[in-house]
């Protein structure tokens, strides 16, 4: 990831909360050309790893869950690729969708405690970025994205969102 992306993404923890996202909470998927599965009719999210990588997640209606999809590595449904295969020391992984922002770190690691422990200055996170601050920032961005979807009058979409969020909450709780 570029230093600009990294700087902006980490700085939300310090208070800035993606200034352009607060005013315009639509997904980075809308602006980026490299990760656009929704152009093929898939519901997708842009996933940012705080260490240095991005990929996508695609909603599988038949499986009722989000699938890891990394076009750079030509891998689908291999969420532990980075930790196990690459030996990365993950810290934070966040998914940005059309109407949501979610901390999905638990999907990509077996050792959540170690990941949370790396959310510090030595790993590119500001010293003031406690887990509670990160959770508040994600909740703020998520609420803005949800409000934007409601303002657009996307009732059917929002019902689908609720079902996806319930399925994801269950999956991430099991991973904890």
C-alpha cells in the first residue's frame, strides 16, 4: 500500500477519521479500479491490511459468508494466506463496503491476541490508538455508510445488509 494510503488509514485512529470518508462515506470500491468484483454483479468489499496489502472480499449468497479474494495472488477463500503462507505479522484488517466498515481481523488470523498486541507504534499504529479507539472509529465510519444507504432509500439492500452482518458476526465470534 502506498504511504499516503497507510498514513490516511492509520490516522483515523488519531481523530481524523478519514476526512473525505466522513463527508462521502461510499466505499473505496467506488473509486478504485483494481478491485471491482461488483462490476461483474458481485457484492464486494475492499479489504485493507494495516501492514501493507489490499484485496477483496466477495459475498457468497450460497455459502452465506464473505469469501477472501486476492486477484494479485490468484487466490480465493484462503484467508490465512498472509499469516500462514507469507508469515506476516498482522495487526489490523478492515473491510470497506458500499454501506459498511468492518474490522475483519479475526477472519485472517488464528492468533487474534497477537494481532491486537501489534496495534502499537512499533507496527505503524499511533501510540494513542487503543483497541477501543479503533472500534469507535470503525463504528463511526460504519454508521456514516449505513446512513448514506438509508438516505438513498435502499430498503431491500439494507435488509440484505442486515442478513450479511448477522452471518458475519456469527462467523467472527466463532473465530475469536
